[in-house]
């Protein structure tokens, strides 16, 4: 970002010069004001903003900028210009707190964290924290805060650099390791993130989230030692907090991958017991058991429970399809047909309902109608990843019905054309 030119303190005509209202000016004025500690520089920017003809956007920017530097008169003036503004209402209490202590850098930091947590004003939080970390570069707190904002902004490289500085300044912080680990986990850098979570759990052995996230990352790695360590971390997380359904679900998935299905089902059941009204949880388990491990009997149990909690067409379709895979054809047809007659057909994308029924018809030998329903699904899919999923199901069906390569190839061709439109 280009540095804002310095303004001579004797220049009283800045308000009469043409200026472009933009975030660059505001952010640069934050940097210049912090660096030079001169109120006249801020006043000059304020006068430049206030004479702009577009009064709809200016007051909000002036308000944020003025309140950042605790200028009472300007804050009040900008509030008068925007009597009703949700952002101002949401932040007004914090701003009044700021105004009580005009010289408090700590309050400026707290304000930036408020912007980060409670509003969408990430750009202003970023500029404040960027300036604070620049002029108070030995403060680990500001670097960590900057990393949080950049992480939320999906700026991986700068967020990682900020977290690294924070850890260098405070190497014993388990919280900084946690934040940095979450960033790396989001970008699938599981080896480093696992190491950070393990270190965090060593520094604070009473926090279950450290053990849980270490286990999730270790699960993505390949060595037997890492798998063993993952199991230990799942167990420890559950020991520390046995009321969190997500811990049992992910541990159950891990056990399935290790072919320990009976033990996995015990953990899945505990997750459902902890959150018996959460149909999405049951749906997730049912789909995982069906598609990843082809454990159709187990899958059907969770889909049936899900349908009791959430009687929707797409849940009925999934249950009907797994019944079909179990060769319970009469029951399967009942649920697959009812899913197409459901009143949520227009509200929820029906693509997979058409696919499941089309595959059922294909296996039953009704190739013509099977084509019809697969074609219907083509117009509904908007995600290219669906192609591989549909082909996977086609390959599963071919094991139960006479192979029809023409049907398979036509379906794949239709889907590939659809996602390239």
C-alpha cells in the first residue's frame, strides 16, 4: 500500500482540494497518526472527507476513523449525519468506552478485536492491528491479533507470518500454537498442525480441543505410529470432555478406517445419545458408513433414525437407496418414490433423488426410465465433484445388476457436459 504523503501543518486549505474517498486514505491516516502522533494530520483527513458530496458513505467512514482516534466532537457530528445505521448501533457502546480514555493503546487493540469478532469490518481491524504491530513490533499480542484477522480474511501467507512472529515473541503460548495450528489445518498442512496441537496439549493438558485437533490431523497422516498417537489423542479428548458428540463421531470414523467397526458403532451411538434431535449428525454417520465403507446394514439404522427426526424427501431418498443396496427392493421403492412426491422437492435440490431412483430403475432393468431420471439430475447439479460420486454409485450398482456400459457411459457423458456449461 502506497504511503500517504505528509501534509504541512501550516496548510489550512486541504479541505478545498479534491480528494478521493477510499480505504487507502483512511488506513494511511491511521499509520501516519500513530507514527507522527499529530492530531492535525487526522483533522486534515477529516476535512477532506467531510466536503465530499456523497454523504451516504462518508459519515460511516468518518465515524470509524474519528472514534478510532477518540475525537469526541467528530464522532458526535458523524453520528448526527447518520441517525439510523446498524453498524453504528452495534459498535456504539464500545466506542463510548474508547472515548473515556483518549490515550489508551490497549483500548485501541480491544476495539480491533471487537471489530474482528462482532462485525464485518475486517479491513479496519486489519489496519489498526497492522499499525500496532508495526510501531509496537515487540508485542506478541498485536501479531497474534493480526494473524487472526488475516486468517479470517483467508490470507494464508501473511497470517502464517504473523503467527510465527507471535510465537517467536512468546514461545510458551499454547493459545498461539492453537491459532497457528487451526490455520494450517484449514489448508490441509496436517503434519505441522499436528505438531502444534501436540505441543499445545503438552503446555495445557486440560484442554480437550488440543487433543481432539491433534488426533484429527494425525489421522490424515500415514504411519502406524501416527495412527497410534491419533487414537491416544481421541481417547484423551473424550476423557476430558465426554459430552461433545463431534469427538465420538470423528473417533468412530477413525475406528472404521482401522476396520474396528463394532467399536466404531459404539462411539457413533454415543454421539447420537448426546444429541438425539440432531438429524444432520445421524445423516452424516449414515452417509459415511454407506459411501466410504459400504456398511449398508449399519448405515440403514442411522438413516432410519434420521428420518424419524427429520421427515424430508432427501432423507427418505437416502434411506431408500441404502435399502436398495441391501436388496430390500420393495421397501426401497416405497421410500424412493415418496421422496419424489415430497413437498420439499422444490425447496431442496432434488438431484440426488433423481440419481438414486434412476440407479434403482437401471438395476431393475428399466433402462429407458433410468435414463430419464439421470437426465433430470443433470440440470440440477452445479458441482463438478458430483460426477465422480455418481460414477462411484454406478460402479456399485453394476456389481448387483447386469453391466450396461452404454448406460454408464451415457450418464458420465451427460454429467461432464453439464458441469462444463
